């Protein structure tokens, strides 16, 4: 199964990573199996198979497939898994462990869509408030059409709707590699000077192969 590495590397023409965010070395696979059992290896191999299959679909179908597939991972709070209040897992960590919270779903979807050819400038991490519970949450926004509100990919919904149709969510901000923005109810953005330190640290860790 290790031959998948060469295939996956070829999926990242738009990213300047030293290696792909999904590349596991032989040594890493052995360590993962020892720590998390053979189930983790099966999960990683299934992921690579799914990513390969999704390449042959049109972009609208890819959005649905990626959102639905990642949503099958089981949710768990960082404090339970990582013994800290807030920890953003790299794609490799999430695939190895198989559990995560809302940020981890967003991260894996983000890198999967970039691997499938989506422009990273159109993908945004978006902290939101769930209006009915008052709790903080995070979703991935996709700015498909500049003339329309962005689409929402959410781990608590298999439907992909425009942000203004998600009346249960209040978008606070959004950010990507281009900048950090305040957002209105329709996803319109105003640049602010603030930067996301967790996002910066995540990208650094992914580039280092973690």
C-alpha cells in the first residue's frame, strides 16, 4: 500500500509543501499502527482511495463527497483527545487518530479540496456562533461565485448551503492564506489587521511533515 505516496504527491501542484499533507512514510505507518492499531492504517488507506476516486468527479460533486466523507469521522473534544483546550490537528494527525472537533474537520476538508484543484484563495476558515445554542463553532466557506454568498461545509450538516441560508449560524470572521476578514451575514468580507496564530502554526506544522 506504500506505493500510494507517489500518486498523492502529484495531487499538490498548487501547494508549496516539502511533501504532501497526506504523505505517510513507512516509519510513520509502523508507529501509527503500534499506537492506534491496524484500524488507523485501514483508515489512511481508505482516505487515499477516496481522494483518488474524487478526482474523477466534477467540482460540485467533489464538494458534496468531501463534506460527506469527512463528516463520517467521529467527533471528540480536544480536551479529551489531546489533553488541551484547543489543538488544531494536521490532516495526518486527524487521519491517524480518527477523532476530532470542528476545526479538525475544517482542516481536512480544506486540504482535500486544494488537493482536488480548488483554489485556496476561495476557501476560508470561519469561526461562527451557533445561534440556538450560543456556542462557538467553525466551518469551511467556499467562495464559489463572487456574486453570491459563499457555501458552507459543516461537520454537523451533510447539506451544503449558501451562508445566508444557514440562519442557525452567525459568521464572526474568516481567514485564509490571503488575510483575515470580518464577515457580514452574507459572507461579505472587510480586511482587518488581525491574524490567526493557530492557522499560521498549522501551516508551519503541515509544511514540516507533521
